[in-house]
């Protein structure tokens, strides 16, 4: 197993001034970091990669899609913009030496069907899901094209499903695994996130088993987004299910705090839930190792 820490606890835009956080993560004992890729500056990510090489830190990355660059937009120009943006995000990954580009980039973050469509709830109920077949197929086309670019750059696109309050396109392990199987591309896979699973899955063990053939990444995240192991996630079942599935890749801690006002607002963090970022980072690693290696 490889243990990583998502740098969103400290920053949404890693710069040389943030290299102290990289050094701290390495000092605590992590194998790698997860880099936010929101500012698509390939040159900057080359510098970050060089620093990680110097420290001996592996890299994964995370990004999102926006309303202006949405893979499921009915506007072909917007979908084309999504392809272009995600290809540049892959270029940033390659420059940084990141192996996985993770995140809910299948659709615009926080976007939901227009209110007039929501009024037609009977149609949604009859269909069983809010997304349309067109959206499903548009996304397959967009991400299939981006996956070709990712393959050429030795990067694996790694889809993240979100809970119902953040997304309507994919909300479960089963749905995300089905999507990846339908695209059927070696560089398009998925991740399992304990925070979203805690909200959406009826049975954690079944969810992990359902997607094990497509899962190449795991986010370890507590139900309140703070220190893993100090909240309400069913960790016994979660770690047992992952072990049973044969998973042996990255386990990356994803936690959020109040240091970044915009991110705190987006993730609905209204109060401080840990002593220091360094303590959370250290405690999370000890917790993961106690469950995986203990």
C-alpha cells in the first residue's frame, strides 16, 4: 500500500511558497502527495514535480470540471472546451510526474438540472435517475478522447463519484464502475471515496466488491471531513472490504479545514474540527497504517 495526503488541506494552487507543506508530509512519513490541478500552469507543475523528486514523494493529482467546460453539457462547444481543459490538466500531471488524475470531472462540480426540469419530477422518477442518456453518452465521448491523451502521457484518469448533494451524474460505486466498463479504456478507471460512500452506499462491502475491477485509487475521508478514525465512518468494514477486494494502491487522505475560505465554503466546513493541520496529517497516517498493517 502507498499512503498519500491531499494538499487541499493547505492550498488549492501549489506554488514554491508551499514547498514547506511537501516537506512536512514527507517528514511525517507519507509516500506521496495529491496535487490540486485547478490553475493549469504546466511550467509550475514541472517545478513541483522536481521538488517532489528531490524529497522522494510520489504524486497523484485532482481536478474538477466547470460550467464553462462541462463534459455533459448539451452545447457541443462546451463539451469541446471540456476536452481541451482536461487534456491540459493531463499535461500538468505529466509535467509533475503524477500517475493519476482523480476527481469528479465527469460533470461540472455542483451543477444540477435546471429548475424547470426539476419541476418535471414524474419524468425523473419514471426514468429512475436525473441524468439523461444523452449526458451519459456525451460524457463517454469526452472522457474517451481525453483518456487517449492520458494514455500517451502515462496518466490514468480516475473518476470520483459524489454524494447526491454535490452531483447528480454518478452517485454510487456501481454507476461509476458501469460507466468505466462502457468506455472500456485502459486509462479510464475510478476511485472509491469513504466520505461519499458513507452517504450513498447501502452496503460498504458490496459497493467495494462491485467496483473492484475498476478501482485504482482510494480516498480516506472521515464523515465530517476532518481526521480519519475520529468520526462516524464504518472503518472496520471499509478496510476489511478493501483488503478482501485485493486493493493495494494509493490510499490518500482527503480532509478540509478553514484555512482556505473559498474551499471551506464549497465543502461546507463551518467550524474547526482538529488542532492543527500537521496533527491531522500525522494522526491520519498512523490510523491508516494501524488498519492496513496492524
